[in-house]
C-alpha cells in the first residue's frame, strides 16, 4: 500500500465549518431513489479517475496514528488489489473546501468534525451513504445516535470510522481506592457527595486544566454538553445544537449553573478558577498522581490517557481507574454518552474501488491493528473488544455499548462563530466570574443570522 503524505500548517483546534440544522427529527432509512445532493440530482463525481484501482484518502491524523491507520488498511489493500494513498492534512477543514471548489477532491475524506462534511454535502459534493452502504445494518451495529451528526435534510452523508468517548471520569486507582471512595456513583448527586468527602479530607475533587492556546475553554464546553444531556436529555440537546431554542434558554442556563457549582465553586477544582485557566489541558490530570494527591477525579475523553506520564501509562490497568459520568437523579432517564469521532465521506460516487474502501472503513471489521496498537476505539458495538490491548480500553468500549444514547460534541456541530469561538471564550468568562445568564446571552447574541 502506497502512502503519500502532504503535511500542512495546524489550524486552531476543533475548528469547524458553518452547518445547517443537522440533528432535528428522527432518522429513518432514506429514500434511495434520489441522487447525491440535497436536491436529489446527480452523483457526486469528484476524486481520482474511476476504475484505476487507486483510491486517495485525506485525513487529519499523522505520525503514529497514520502508521496504525496504514496497518489497518494493509490487509484489505493486499487482498483487494486496490492501491490506497493517504494524504495527511492537519487543516483538512480548510483544505478540503478549497479542493472541492477547484474540483480536486480526494476519493474519500475523513472529517474530524461534522460541520465541513455537511457544508460540502449541501453543495452536492458528497454521496449519501444509503446509495452505496447497507444503511440498516450500519445503523444497527453503530453506537446509537452516531449517524445523527451527519443528517442533512433526512439523508446521511457520512459514517464514523473511529470514536472518541468523553463521558468518562478517571482517577488514580491506587490512591482513590486506598482512600475508600465509591468507584461506581450512580447519579450526579452521589458523585457530588464523593466530592464533599474529598474536600473534607483536604483535597479538591476535580483535576482540571483548560489552557490550550487559542482553543482555551474547549474543555469547559464539553462539561456543559454533559450537563445539558443529563439534566434535559437528547431532544433538548438537539434543539440547542440546531438553535431551535436560544443559547440562553433557561434550561441551558441551569446546565451552566450546575457545572459551575460542581467544578468552579471554591475548592472544587485544584487551583480554583485561576489554576484551571492556566493549567495546560495535557497536564491537568497529573496532580492526581502525586504522592499526596491535590485532586482525585478527571472528567475527560479517552484520549487523555495518551497525555499521562510514562510511569503511569506503563501499566494503565493498575494505575488508572474509571467510571462513566453518571446521569442526574431527576434528569434524563437513561445513560447518555458524549463523544466525537472521524467521519468518512465519499466524493467519488462512480468509483467501485472507492466504494469498496468505504465499505471496509465504516464496518466493524476495520481497525483491528489500530485497536491492538492502542489509542483507537471502534464506533461499532459489534467490534470484537478482545482486540483492545488493555482492560481500561475494553471497559470504555463496554460503557459505550451499554449507553442509551450517544451525542456528538455540540460545539463541533454548532456554527464556527459559536462552537469554536464564543462558546470557548464564554467558558473562560464563566471561570473568571461572569454569570451563566450573562455568558449564555453573549453567546446567543453571537449566533450568525444567515
């Protein structure tokens, strides 16, 4: 398999394009009689030459992730005879739009956020998946709700090929267990009570760091999304994302206030608000591994494991414990999971080779080698969890498989002016003392009108 790499400058983290209303309404098996675009005419005909047994894929990941991706494709490429060229581009959201405008797209692109994918789908550049994939089987095997993120006017334009899980609470397995804290709180209220025990013993409950250059504040947006899901459920979450309710709706303000009480009140997070804003995201869990822990709990995505010190990652199963971020006692009656992932989209609807690659990429058979190497999660509940290299990754996969609903990160679905701008800066303002009412109103006023 040939791999072609074209590195580019890194854009601001989590940047995403403006999208239309994407998550409202129920998904159903789409009408496959229409063509590629929302208007139902034609087939997406970008990419390389048809029938040349070559497929070009563009994605945002490089380095070790690229090597693992390569390895996961090698067996398929050898068996099928298809040459797969992978182009790495950290600024894929910008580059792919430029390539679509100039008629020079890859056959397949892997989008880290849904926004850019849906923008190009609205222009007719991307083939709806129901015209070439087994939609019903895909929907059954995927974590529930994943396809909602790529719904445009009732059609689905992409499918996930890897997943990030954010609704996880990690802890230092040794010190947490020695202190006797409960390892499986069933509700947010039980979790808050554990935090009270920690404060009484002289430590902060939460380890948290938001500093991430221009992206400072994104960690806080994930917390708000967790609270919206737990207090009000996926329907309100979808309405909020699609701006069918204002950003300063009373229910959203309540989620901000609940978050502020749990994490930003005095003593709740190590270093309080100043420490939170000045601690780099990647270092934020480290105080839990000091001889005398400064904090115990860390709510974050599975990717935080890659930022831990080598002495910790050398034996993750012994050193790190986790539980799912629990539901609210009087909130949504179920266990929601917040996450994200890379979404595969087809630009060349006329090329059978590109379609075969998409079938493999989006199936529960893809990713075995990547899973075994570590750092990758399948979005399929039917993926063989024995391929994961450690118990903690298997537990994360089990948590997701048992979830009642999955929702894609809200800030990645919102317009860029909000999701990767005023929502981020609004969280910083909240940490600096602004009220939830003021912050949410400022964000509401920033929502684009067109």
